[in-house]
């Protein structure tokens, strides 16, 4: 296993940021580490990268303990934090050569050239980092995280600030890296997780609430979503009285999103309600459960 986390708890004073967290990530696996703001994602990543110690429990990267073997752990890891720390007065190429020197990389200039091409920085390589857009700064951060050819990549919001074309390029790069390295990434973009990740770990209030493939999570849900369009206004209170309906959200005009128990045939309930109240149903569609819906169900307060 590339990453092993066993019963990790982290306290900030009396606040429990992580509560008895355990999981494993295998070699050449891309795992999405998801959770709402304040759930403990960044704290877990900081523990794995030796920025902060755990209060209780143990974590290992490539067999090295993050508490006792911090230098060895850092050799194995490439880290892109949420707030990308860069020297804004340095030129892109100069900065990457500087980072390569810190890692004592042999033939550093050739490696820098390789990273510039891999992250699409060719046009910007002779500019100062401070003059780059947020998207290109993110690419520089990604290049520095990979320059020493680590076995494990840990990335916190790696595609922040990228336009749709850049987003697609970086996703392809992450998928390519996943064939050679272990990748753990945090993001709020569910489409990104579905596009690149082999597995998803969801954390909420410092506790793991899901750990499975996206496909399995979507299939194992206990909720269904039905979109129904009526031909006249209806009251939310009336919809909530129907058997199996747990929530009703007005999408637009007279179109409602109905969240219901999967074991109930709520479509029949909606039809009977419409007939009883002389209301026409223009469209009624049972949607496939999306990862975003699963995420909301698992992290809703």
C-alpha cells in the first residue's frame, strides 16, 4: 500500500478535526478525497505530508511513518497544497530549476524541460510567476510537485482557476500519472472525480462516511430523484405529504425536483395526487443518481 492511515485523530485545542480516521490507498490508484469545507480534508493531507503531526493514530507513506521518518516520507511525496506557495519574483523556468536543485536531481535542466512540456508551460516558461494567470500558476505548482518523480502525488484542489480547455488537459495528465503513481486529490468538482478517480473517500465532520468506487456509491444509494413538471402551480407542503417524499425543491416555474425513498414508487403517488387535484403532469422523469447527489446525502447536516 502506498498510503496507510490507522485510527488517526487530530485535535486543535478542544476541536476534533479528525476522529479515528482509517483508510488505505494502493499503488497506481487515483483516489478522490471529498468533503464539505471544514470536514478535515486539508488536515489529513497535512498529516500525510508531514506538515503537522496527528494527535493519535499512525499514518504511513510507502511504508515510512509520517511521525518518525519525515525526511523519507517527503522524498516519496509530491504535494500541491490548496494555496499554491510560489516565489512570484522568480521566472517559471528559474523556479523549477531551483526546486530541482533542492531535490538534487541529476540533469535537472532536462527534467525541468520535461515538466514544462507535461504541464503545458512552454509559452509561459520565460515569464515571472507573478505575471501569470491563476491557472498557469496552478500548472507551475503541479510541475514543482512532480519534478522529483515522486511515487505519491497529493493534490488539494489541483484544477482551481483553470479554464475548460486547461481543465481537460490537467485531467488527462492526472489520469496518465495514475498509471505510474498513486494520486490522492481533493476537489469540490464532482465531474472531475467521476472523470479521473478510481475510488472515492468522503469525509464529514472529521469522520469517513464513504469509501468505494463512484459507480458503487451511486448504485447503493437509498434515495431517488424525480423531476416532475405540472401544468399549474402546486404547494410544496402538499408534495411533502405524499408517501415516500422526503424533500421537494422548486427548480423553475412549475417544475419540481422530488427526493424520495428508493423503496417507494413515488411516481405513482405523484400521478394520483395530480388526478385528485385536477392537475396535469407535463413531464415526469426519474433521474440517475449522480455523485453530487450522493455527496449531499452523506454530508447533509
